[in-house]
């Protein structure tokens, strides 16, 4: 199952990466034609790599050609031989292109635009549905095979009673390269429109042993430059075969899978953090990083209010005075004290002596009027008999 993936890179970067890995790119659209998002959802326009084959003909064109078969320049028997042999000389050197297409395949025979629910049913195509030559995929699997380019895909792990808790996981290549899914594409033109709409689907297969815990289905992933990739994209192979069917198998290379932010569950959200492990130091929303930062902050030396650390005090002194000066406290000694005591005052001027005398007289405590020393007990008896 693949219902969401990441494509947070520009189309120019995708083209560069493909070419560096030996993949031919003869044509590519502008960057704006492909949605650049870390939360790529169905209905969005993604990057598709395919052989540049002639576009499917309309019903009227096919009916016209059916009535003029006797005028064809190439005999039917010769055409069949070329298809069986896989010879590409008759059709010339194949060209390959990057193209913007809408996720959610709409068959070419569709007359009106389907609703969103119908489109969701064709975002994936099971590999076992391609074994027999019947059903809606028959035309696409013979002539319209492609690669879906992305950074990786999301899958939700069901936990808790009844699987009510869903934990999103991101799956990517361990080497960090872009991921290539096997896909099918088609082109449709509705009756009420003159424009052609290109759409695609992602082929899924059984999960490998590494992803079994996550889901029982996974996209078919192909390696760059592999024989399977060349065979899948070969435009001369117009007949479905066991060889093509055998390509659709679980991925045997190395993958990485880890939990990511639950915010990716909402289609409208978009952030580079969605492809970063939820417990990673690079993840800004990781609560563990918050506590680790707080712990490191607490471990740093603290300064009490009003108390300066020696280093800070020195810096402030240097900033204010330009140099650092050592402070030596004054030490009192008995000799110094004795010297201070033996110091005699110098001669005092008459005016100053007069001022001191007046100040001493002026500052003497004054007796209150009528106040006298209270008599003692014997004096009281003598005064009584006098009376």
C-alpha cells in the first residue's frame, strides 16, 4: 500500500540525479509543473519518468484507420515480427522524458471527470491483478509503463486495541538516493474538454521481511541501471510477458524505516521534519531535545544576584580602566599605631583657640530655673523644727 510519499525536491534536481546515474533525459517540464512537498497526496502532480512513445489515438482516429487498413504502408505481418523480436530499429532510438502527471489513474476511455473517491481507488495497482490479460490495466501494462520518482513513502503502523492508534513511519533507501516505483500511466480527454490529462498509478507487491511489521504491501522499488529497470521501460516490449511480471517483486535492497511526526497525517501539512526521525536530534519538535537543552542549561555555572564571578569582575574592570590592577589591602602594625599616637598637634592660632573656648562654653549644659538638689532625710527633719 502506498497512499502518501515525499517529494520535497525540485524537478531540476531530479533530472540531475537521474542523469548522473546514467539515465537518459531528453525532455523535462518546468519545476513549477510538479508539486514540491514532503507530504505528497493523491490528486497532486508528481514526477514521472517514461519512454516517449506515441500518444494513444482517439476513438475517431482508430475508427478511421480501421477502414483504411488496406492502404497501410507497413504489412501487418511485418509489424508483428518487429514487436515479437523487440527490435527498436524500426521505431528509431527511443527517447525518455520526465513528465508531470496526476496521481490517481484515469483510463483513456473515461468520458467525464470522476469524483475524488473513484480516483483514490486507482492510486495503486496490485501486481497480481496484472497476471491475466483482462481488466482495466491491460492496455497500460503493455505500452504505458513508467517510474514514479520520490524520496520515500509513508506507512502507518496500527497499534493499541483494535489498531486505533496509528503511528506514521517513513521508508527510504539506505543510501539516500531518490526512490523509483514501478508505475503505469494513461492519457484521457473528457468529452467536454479539449485538454489532455495525464495520470498514473503505483504498482504494489507483498512486503519484504524488513517491512512486514509495518504493512503487508509495499511499492515495487527498482534500482538505478538495473536490468529490471531497462526491461520495464523498454518501449519495444508491447506484449505482457512472464519476464515483465517477474519484475514486480519485493525490494531486495537496503531500506531505512523509522517513526516520524504525526502531523504528516493531515494532507494540508508540509514540513521537512516529516522525513526526519521523531526521536532525532535534528527534529526541532522532539521533546527529548527540549529536556536535553534544559539540562545542559542547568548544568552551566550560575551567578547569584549581587555577586560577581572573578572573571566577570576582571572583564568589567578592564573595560572601564583599560588595565587590570592588583588590590593589596592595608596591613596595620603596632609601629604604625604608635606613630599615630606620638604625633603632636602643631601650634594653634589665637583665633582658632578663641573659637574653641567659645564653643566649649556655649556647649555646657544649662541648669533649669528653680531647679535644685532635693534635700536628704536629715535636712528635712531640721527644717521641720525650724518652723
